[in-house]
C-alpha cells in the first residue's frame, strides 16, 4: 500500500462461507435436523440465519417455541448431519492466497471460526492455518455467539500489538458482530448473502469471493480505513 503506515495491522477473517464453501452444507444439515424432530422449516429461512451461532439459529429460523421444545435435539442432530457432509466442503477460490496476500500487506491474520472444534479442524487443515494465521478461535472460546462480538474480541485478545483490525466476512451476522466490536467489515458474497444485504448491514465494500477481494486488496483496505464504499 502507498501509505507509510498501513491503516490496519490485523485482519479478523471468518471461515465458513468466507474461506470455506460450506454455508449450503450447513443449511442442508440444519434442514435435515429440523425434519428429524418433525419441523418443516424452509431451507431459505435457515440460510438467512447461517452465520449465527447454533445456540441462536434454531429460534431465528423456526421460532422460540421450537427452540423450547426441540432446540437441543435439533443441535445434536445437526452435528451428526454435518459430520456426514463436512468432507464435501472445499476452500473457496483464492482462500489461501488471500491469507498470504494479507500477510504480504503487513497484516496478521486471526481466523474467527464459530465452528465446534472438531468441525474447525477441517478448514484449518485445508488452509494451512499453522503457517498462515497467527491465531484462531472456535465456539469454545466465547460464551456468546455472533452477532455478539465476543468471538472477534477473543481472537484479537490472542494477538499483541495495536490491533488496528479489519473484519472480512460473508454474512450480515459477521458485519453486525464487527460493528459492535468497532471494526469495519469487507464483505464477500460467497456465503450467499447479497451485496445489498451486506452493505445495508454496514459492510464498506463487497466482493464475490476471496480471489476477487485479493485482486483489489489495497483499495479494499483503503476503503475500510476510510469507512466508505
């Protein structure tokens, strides 16, 4: 970048839907889990809640009554259903290259995964996270899930320095969590949320996927620093 001091020293990067092509696999797993307890919830409604923590998703997609009656059973079944699908999930185009590009721009990478630990192992391995990330989180690292900012804050707590951070995510829940943590967000559409939805939530710029973002990374970071699109 042109400036003597980059506007950010850290990138907090979501995994599911941002780096890993998994949001529709999650939607299918949740759909099957709801069906298992006798609840017919349209897949589109479930997808609107993907990116939230599982503790919030049941009520968001199906209502408080379903949460009261079946919430734990749905979550238990979702875990089993996603176990069967996770090996079909793959990295999105440019996922590893984006992490390398962020490092080349002088940013440390914190991967803010809200997955349960055994599900996080798969994308962390595909990404080569040991070499490409300074820190990462799983669902066990926070008491409150997205859109609460706690998971992002825990990721940042693991890094030293000024922590001038930018968020990169695919869902409106990523954007809301980042806003509550006072971080600007660069959005990607690879999780299935539209540009309009991400911008309305507060994203300062939106790209198709990691490869598209990498191609315009310098400008994206300048836009995030300026808080403008």
